[in-house]
C-alpha cells in the first residue's frame, strides 16, 4: 500500500489544478446557454440543446412555419397573376367594344349600299371603268369586314381563355388559403402543451418596438425561397457554418443596431443551429447570463420586434423570446423549455430561425 501522505498531496494538487482551470474558463469565455438535466415529456430539452422543447415539437413547428411560408408565397404568386389577368381582360374588353362598333359601322354601310354581289355592281356600272372601280371598292369593304370579324373572333377566344385562366387562379388561391389554415392548426396543436406549461410559469408579454426595415433576402424569380445549405462561414464566436440567409439576417440585425453578443452555429443538437439556420442573440452585453431585466429585457423585446417587423424580408421561421414563440402563421404563443433555466426558457437570449 502506498504511503498516505504522498497520495493526499497528489489529490490536493489535482484538485487545485481543476479549480484553476475552471476559474480560467469562467474568466475568459463568454457565458454560453446552459444545458440543464434532461426533463421528460413533450417539452423536455434535448441533451446539450438549449432551443427548448423536444425534437418532435420543433420539427412540427418547423414544418408548420415552412408550409405556411410556402403557401403564402404561392398565394402571392396567384394574386399577382390574377392582377395581370384582370388587367389583360380589361384591355381585351376595351378592344371588343371598339371592334363591335366597327363591325356595326361596316354592317350599316353594307346595308345602305345594298351589297348585292359582283353581278349587281356590274349591272349598275355605266362604263367598264366604273365597273372596275365599284368592284374594287366592294372587294375592299368585304376584305376589311372579314378581317375585322376574324380579329373579333380571336379576341373573344382570347378573352374566354383569359377568363378560364383567371377562374383557375382563383381556385388555386382558395386551395392555398386552406393550406395555410391547416399549417396554422398544425402549429397551434404542437404548442398546446407548451401553452399550458408556460402560462403557469409567467411568461410575460413581448412589447418591443422597431421602425428599422431590413433589406430583403434573395428570392427565386417566382417569389419563393431557394434551398440553402450550411455553406458560409459563421462570423460569430461559435464558428462553423451558416446559410446565406442566416448570415443576411444576422448582418441586417447588426446594421439596425443590435450588436450584442451572438452565437449561431452549434455542431450538435436536433434544432436549427446545427443546420446553420439559427442564431441566439444575447440580451446582456457580455454574453448569455441570467434572466434579462431592465434595459436588457427591453433590448430583447426590441430585437424580437425587429425580426417580426421584417419577417417576410428575412424569411423568419420563428422567434423565441421570454417563454414565448412567434410564428408567422399564428403570432405569439406561450412556449417553455420546461427546464426552468434562462437558456431553455429563452429569458436571456432571443432565438431566431430562418427558412
């Protein structure tokens, strides 16, 4: 058996080294969102994950928000096309009115002139030259009348096709409205338990203000959002990668004056951070800490309001702040991580997820 004293000295040295290491880490590293012991149930946070809720719940929220945004984009496309068709139909109806009048005028001239054909023109001519002149005039009138009638028929056919297309667009709009309603219900069902849990824990209200407008992120020609991968460098201390839209949202928020500590990419977990589609914006100046209050809470309120104001421009999927989640389809809803700590309850940082 080894001597007792050397063993004690070794243990003491290891303990001192451990304390020094921990002290150094606390002194130099920003405070990051803490991971409490895993809880149970729908709102249990995944190990090492501070986004709150279970992976299944977040997947439902993600699907609901994405589906709603896609449905709204399709609806906007239908509305734009409907407006174009309506304008086109007005133009065609105007041409129809003009050409109807011309046809009526030609018909009146023909009636008054008594169009009896080439034989009548020949019989009514007093000379060969008169016959040729009258035959040529008659042919011109007939050709013009025929051309106008053919144009009128084509215009009417085009108007009919336009009207049919317009009806189809209206039907598509109704489908998109129904889709949006289903997505909204899906999101609200996913949050039913969260509502009950958070309402009993005093989530408070989000009453921020923001007048800043963000530059819109890039869209496809039809207004939809192009798919993006985690392909650009994360400029925050978290390092790693984020999507171009996430970077755009981060840069726009900073340009609007929200320049406190931010962490985006996280290599593990089941939420949006590993995908490069989320950032956590600390309410405190020096990093993530305890429950925000006073000016720090006002900062978080205003930041959340900024993202909501610019949700369409920045492709916001959802915003989580102070035990509440904002969805583009439903607005603010109660939301709790269930662990009771500032990170999973999002009372020390604003979480942003983008499409």
